[in-house]
């Protein structure tokens, strides 16, 4: 770096900060949590021990899949001490319909009484409606094969770092009516002597409203302009108390209640309230815009490092935008910080016009303890709307 650049653009304070940060990253004494991750920092020494919990056959054979009876749960890992999960791989196989919404993933940190992760398995990994999908992003991806196995098998990966100071526990529960024929997993983590006090804990919470309570009846809208300035009736993706930062979500929509002659389900603005604000300090311009697209989702399935569409309904004809959709947005480069609380909301259609089936998974980091999650819906309340019922509702309104 030239001296002219340092004097002109950085100044002494920023230059010192950069130099100090590089020295800390390169220092053998730096805690692995403080060493930046990613490809460009792979040559820095990390004083950690790699560990793994997996479903490997303990006999050395190839029976690596773990069968799980209906109604049963199984701990994928019980880790003691300090560390950080770096990668989760999970796949499961069942012949039961909607088993990816019926099976639940949970995780607890440091012996806490309430889980910090609780979501249907596929929804946690970014695919809603109990569907199977191929997509990629920086923190998450899923993949499947050809037609013969597409319906019932999907590989799922998560790369969000998940630190813990005293221990971690991961569990899968089969809330279906048939056994899982095979449950396979890797939980790859680093083991440390201790964890820095500033390390926040990862959280993920799933919720659903079916149907969302629309602000008015589309068939007989109120007179005059329809506005929404306070966001009080928006769909709530996340409501958390404490200190931390929001790092993204996925949102699943079944378009049951379109405007007559205009079937696009978007136009709902994201509104984010930070530290008890009466009005949101962050307000967007439409559902598709929050998920980094424009003019709807005409491109269908889409994958990028930080945003995408993993489940797509109808894209042509008179029933365009009908059916089931899932999209994701990860705030990896632009996390949204909060010191006391955060409330992440989005309109369902302009000014909450649509009574659609809405579900979401929120992802965030915060210090513990966290507020208990809303009651987790039972199996019946999690099941997708049958395809025919969804289409019938769509046409009834349109």
C-alpha cells in the first residue's frame, strides 16, 4: 500500500486499525473465532482441533443411515466444552408424504432450556412447503438427483458458524406417521479451550400464518388510497430481544388470494424496527425488491450467494404466479444490528392485501439468554395446502 494512499484515503487511525487487524489475524495467539474466515485467510494458523459427529457405521460397514421410528427423536450430537460448528450436512429418506415438514431440527447451546434452532428440516435449509429443490448460496444449499429419487431424497448443507462455550446438542424428531428409512448426518466443528465473551449464538426460528389475516377484503376494498405507514399489521418474520444482528430469512408463499386481474403476490414492503422504534427505520419498496429482484420473479428458480428463489409456482398463462414459492435473503455482507430488540416484518401484498399462506425461517445471532420462541405448530398446522385446494382458492379470487 503506497504512502500517498495511506495519507490521502485512510488517515493514521484507519491505517493503524488495518495493521492491527492483520497482525491479530496472523498472530498464532489469536483465538480462531477472531481469525477472519473465507478463502483469502486460509493460510492463517488456526489453533483449534477439528471434530465431527456423524452417522457413520461404527462397525466399519456401510450401514451409515440411522432409522428413526415415527414419533421418535434422536440426538445427532452432544458436544461438551467450547467450540464452533462449521458445517452441517443432513439427508433423510422416507416414503411418507410431506415428511420434510413433519421432521423437525432443533439445537441448544450451553445447556439452555429452550432451543436456539427450531424448524422443519427443509425449511431450515431454505426450501419451503415440504418440497425438494436444487439451489446454492454461501451459507446454505440443497441438492437432489433424477426423477426416480427426486420426490423423497435431498442433500442439505449449512455453513453458518455456530459457536458455543459449554456444549451443544443437535436433535431430529420424526413427527410423521411412518419411520424414516435412513437419517444421515455430519456435524463438523472446531474444539477450543474456551470461547471469547463477545461470541454471539446462532438462532433460527420458523413460523407460519395460514391464512395471513389481510387488512381488507380484496373483493371489496375500502374507498380512497390504501396506505400502511406503521406496519403494525405486517407479517412478523422475527421478533427478538437482546443484542445481536439479524442475518436473513427465507419466506414461503402459497398464493391463495390474488387481486382480481393482477395475480402477483408481491408489492409488500419490508419494515424493520430496531430497539423499540415506533416506526421502522428500515423500509423497503416491495417483496421482490427485498429479495434483490425486480418486477416479480419472472426468472423462476434462481441461486446467488446471498439471495434466490428455491421453489417456484406457475410462471405463464392465466394462472401466472399461482401456487407455492420460496425465496431467501441472507444479510452476510450487510447484517442488521440491534442493541435491545429487533422486529423484522413484511407486508403481504401492498398494505397487507393478501390472505395468503405464509411461512418463514429467520436467522440471527444474539447473546443469551434469548426470548422463548413462539409455540411451535403441530404437524397438522405445518402441512402445505394441497395443490388442488391452492389452485381452487387462487381461481376463486382471481
